[in-house]
């Protein structure tokens, strides 16, 4: 019976007592020893049928299936605990070098295979994280050097009450899983479809790489489908959507490696207003630009809607904590005498939170701001003549964004794309104005300039860089355990702290939130935050490691699913950590 329960004799069939007088914590069963191959795993699972659920833990470790290795990384303690985790390492899946030698195609091929795996596992207890409409590097499916596949899969190990359902477990791990590996072999897939998927992603990346050299911050292809199916679905509208048709004056063409020449609206550097009546598509266009920092799957409709990779959505966020952020370009001469060049608060107002969000984005390296007036603080956006006449400048500490948006671009090369439906004051500062009329864009720049007035700009001094105390970025709980998990798309649990991420709008995948938590841990573990580097320098250093090693650099001993976040979302999460301490400013 040693093989059944591991070494050490028969053991207790249903877990026995253990601990103090049988009432303490039961010890985990020892891992099964000896030959650990697929046949042994099958026999062990069948023999476990009806045993105490905790016996699943004896499966932990590697199992040799010949053409792949199954690693049981974590076995849940009971049927109601978070899913168990297994890793499948396929040494050679026949993937040609053309599909993995280039990092862009490798990521696309992994995404394609992950989505195929999800379809093949439909109806199974095995689950793989593949995300939504965006193609993002994620831990769940990686293509390895030499054409192998590395899968990270969750499974609710089956049970009847608190007893093992060994027959079902044997079917899932010893039949369904090997069938999946066979079906992911390159000879079994539609290679032309996989290649077309990677070609589409490569075209998107190539298009985005052309933006800066052409003086553009974004591109929206003719024929793109921007509206989504519903408020809870990011899939394209099934019918009735108006394909995008660029204004002639803003139409540009681009040559792509696979699609050839494409045309669309180029959004130039500078200040671009998107205007129009309600429900005519202004926010839909801006939302597409927000997501344009990511690549999209073929058929999404936004494959060739791209924004510069440094584009950051800005909004007001009343109640957030601000830790020693230089907001002096926007807030000057507070009645309290507080130093706004070194500003902190536990409960920011709408205006100060928006000011902090802008300054923190610029500090992290963003040179493209995306703003929708519907989610901003009005008093930070504009101050009309009558309000200025009533409340004189020396009594108003806020410098409105309209006075700083031109200096931001002129002196610091930070462009802004702004949806504005309620105020024409921004005509005075706009370089181009696009009006949406029944979802059709029109260039109305000349008409807007005829309505514009001269105005005086304020000065924008770049915010000072912060040096973070690495000791304040700690995922360890009071009980001494590392804890990083997300709650939906709202909260990242980091140690004993709940980080509210609802206003970080460019998180498009739950795995990115987990990835951002792991990135905070890696910032400290990897000594990127070392008490000497500025936050921007630390992000640069982490980014270099992620480019070299990929998303799995973040995981280490982490057993769950995660996806690659951008540096701007990592910084946003760090800035919302209420334990954050800034040691000094530079």
C-alpha cells in the first residue's frame, strides 16, 4: 500500500487525526514516490476514489507523460477552496521557428494557442485564462524556445462531498489533458489560420511603431468597427454599427507588412478636440483610442485602431490618496500654506486627484493624455470669464487645464486628445477639432478657429521625480504570508491593503491587475526600487527585465493566472497603495 499513499506504510485512509489529540491541523500527505508517469497517475487516481479529499495533495510534483510533463503545482485543500493549479510543459509541439523566433509573433502564437485550448476544454473541469479581445502576454500560455508550449491551467479537482471523485479526476488529467496536448500540436491545428492571426498582430505592432516618426499619436483605420456589443461585452456590435470613415483632410495611408497599404484618420500630435452632440460617438472613439495601446484579435473591428504605447487615460478620482506628488503646475498658493510641490492627502478632491493623475502619468513617462470631460473635475478644466471676474486669480489656487494644455505640448511634447461636448473654450487652444455627427467624423478645425479667442497660457514646470521607500511596498500580511490577489476589476489585495483600481481605466484584463500586484513585488524583490532610483528609473529598469525575460519574470512562486501590465498601470496601482511612502523628491 506504500504506493497508494506515498512512503511510510499505509497511513490513515481518511486522513486520521494528527496535531494535538487529533483536533489540530492535519499534516499533508507525503508526495507519491517511485515511478511517476501517466500510467502511475491513472492508477493512483482510481485507487484514491472515495478517499478523504486532502489525499489529492499527494499528487504534487512532476508526472512524465512522455511527450509532456504534468506538474501539479497546488492541490486545493477541499472542494470549496480556490482551484488547483497544474502546469503542462510540452517539449516539442512542432511549432515552426517562424512562429516563435520574433517576440511579436511568439506572443501572438501563444495567444492563438491559448484561445484554441479554451475552446477545446469547453465542458471540462480544466480552465485556462485567455482574456478578451486584446492580445496580451500572459502566464497561462507561453511558446518556448524551440517550439514547445508551457500551459498553466486551473482545475476544480472533483469530489463527492469531501471525498475524492477519482474516476472523474482520472478522466480529466489522464485523458482530457493528453487529448488537449495532441490537439495543440502544430500538425493538428489550422496553420494558415494561426499564421494569419500572427500576421494581423504584426501589422498592428508595425502600424503603432510608425506613429511617432509621422508625428501622430493615434490612427483609426477606415472601415474600423468601434461600437461594442453592449455595456458588458467588449465584442464588436453585431449589426447596425457604422464603419469608421476618416475625414479627407486627416486621412493618411500606411504600408503594413501583411495587409499592404491601409488608410485612416491620423490624429496629429498637439491638442485634438473630439466634439459633437450626445450619443453621436465621441466617447466611443476615445474609448477605442484608450484600447489602442493594445493589439486586438482578428475580427474585433479595432485591429488597426492604434495609439502610442504611452497614452494614458486621465480622470478625476475623488477620495484617492496622494503621496508627495508635485501638483504645483495645477495647484498654487493654498490657503493652508501647504507646499503643493510636495503634496499629500488621504482624501483628494476631484480637482486635486485629477491634477495628481496628470502629474503622475507625466512622471511615469506618458506623452499622450486621453481625457473625457464626463469623468473630469469641471473646476480643473475651465474657468469662464464671469467666474474669473467674481473670484479673482489671487483667490483661486487652481490653474485650469485649459491654461496648461498648450505649454504641456509646446515645451514638453505631451499631446492631449480631449472629448468636449459642453464648452467651446477649448477651441482657443485646439490644434485640430474633429466633430462626430451620427458616428461620422468631420474635420471642423477651421470653423472652430473662427470662434476661438486669444488667451494667455500658464507655465507648466515638470513635476519633480519621487524616490519611493521600498519598505513601504510589501505584500506581506500581518501573519507573515505574501498575499496578492484581485477582486473582480475593482480591488487589488496587496498584503493587508486593498488598492482601489476602479479608476485605472486601461486595465482591460483581470490578469493585468494581478500582474500589476506581482510587478509591485518585483520592483522591490528585483531591487528596482532601491531607495536611490526615482520611480521613473525603477520602472525603466523593470521594463528592461520584462522585455528580456517576459511576463513569467513576475510570477516566481505565484500559482495563479496573470497578464502583462503596462508601466503606466503599474505606477497607477503603486500610487494608490495607501501604505506608500516617498522618501524624497528629486
